């Protein structure tokens, strides 16, 4: 009898919780260390636009003054937001494993948690419900083939990363594997830390060019890489084929001008929109796939128009 009463009480509580969610509507908190990075702002624009279209209540938290992933300060801001408002799902950016325990903690408390930009394997991030992003190995393969052809299968390539995080490490490793496989005559330098601060990143790229006169190519796994390497090539008067990430307006303009050969159009805006819909479905107790793959094309000067249109739609 006692067990039956407890079971009935649990059913009642579950029903009340579901009814509360449906009555309150969908509310999603977006948690992103390095909040004001230009690339991350584009992700947030896609998220907020989709929230507006669908009528979700959505907020964004993250350290606005960070110049690198600031997980500890961002968790404090997320906790404060959760104390102020009741959310039905969380969107937490996860390239830095330091945030994995926070994802697991909030999942144990009953929050469905979605991430984006990379697609973790099942069980890699405890508590994670879903992710939206591109196939990193495919994007790195496409970039390696494009770079190798642009260099006619010869020369030397520098590889730089914003930080040594899981996503960029994978991109750099897969790029190297494909260059070695398809263009054995090309020399590939070991990945170097570029950082996220523009002037410091440019100084490091200039040092790489000055210390390696054989360099004819540069591959950056971060969104500021186009600016970093275009500026370094201009300062040192070097002709370098550059491939970097992301369709920010600055990067599109650099490709258009010829200063940068191509970008990997990681689906930044699209990821944000997908996260909003995945979070809403999970808040409504619907089933979604763990990995939700979005396309990421290699874009040269001939294919820029669709991405300028996305930026205009995003108000950027």
C-alpha cells in the first residue's frame, strides 16, 4: 500500500512537472565561455533568431571580458541566471572539457543539456542529451584537399590553433593526416598556439613566417585565423595560401579581396538555430538524436554570396 501511494505521488509530481513545462513554454539558457568572440556572437544570433521565431524564452550568459575560454566565471553567471529564472533546457558550449562536470551536474538535476559546434561520441560528455555541429573530419579532409591543390602538391604549411581544445585538436590532426596521405611532398609544421587575442596572434604568425622561409601555406583552426595570417603575410610581404574557419563578414571580405584563399564555413548561425529547436524538443520530452550533423563547405571567392546573405539576415 505504501509503495502504491509513493508511486502515485511520483506520477502526480511527474504530471505536474510536465504540465508546468507546457504551460510555461520553452525557456532555454545558453551558456558560453568567451561570450563576445565574433564567431560566438554569430552562433548566438542564430539561437536568438530561432527563439524569437518560435516564441521560446531564451537568455545568454558568459564572461563578456574573456579573451579565452573562461569556464569558472561563466559557471558563476549560469548559476546566477538559474537562480533568477526557471529554464526548461540548457545549451552549454563544450569544446573545453573543464565544463563537462557542470554539464553532468545540471543533467543530474533534471535539465536536458544540448551543446553545439562539435559532436561528441556517446558517453564522451556525461549528461549530454544532444549536439549540433559539423563533421570535423570531413571538414578537415576537404580543407586539406583544397590546400594541397592550391599549392600544387608542394611547399610547406603552418598549422595554428586558437587553443588546444578537443575540437581544434581534432581538426588539426585530421588535416595533417589528409595532407600526409594525399600530398606527401608537402612539409607540415607541428600545430602552434595562435590564441584568440588578435594582435598577439598576428605577432606569432609573423614569427612563424620569419623563422620558416619555406612556408607557402597556413591553415588555422580558429575563426580569427584569416585575419591573423592575412595580416602576417601583408606585414612580411609573403605570398601565402591561407585557409581558416568561419564566415564572419571580416573573413568573407578577406576571401573576396584575395588575401585569404578559402574558409571552412562552419555552420555557426545554423548551429545556434538547431540548438534552440533541440532544446525545445527535449524540454517537451521528445526524443532527439545525440549527434545532429550540419554541412560545412569550403568556400572560395566564387561562393561567398550565400554567406553574406546569412550575415545580413543575422544583422551582422
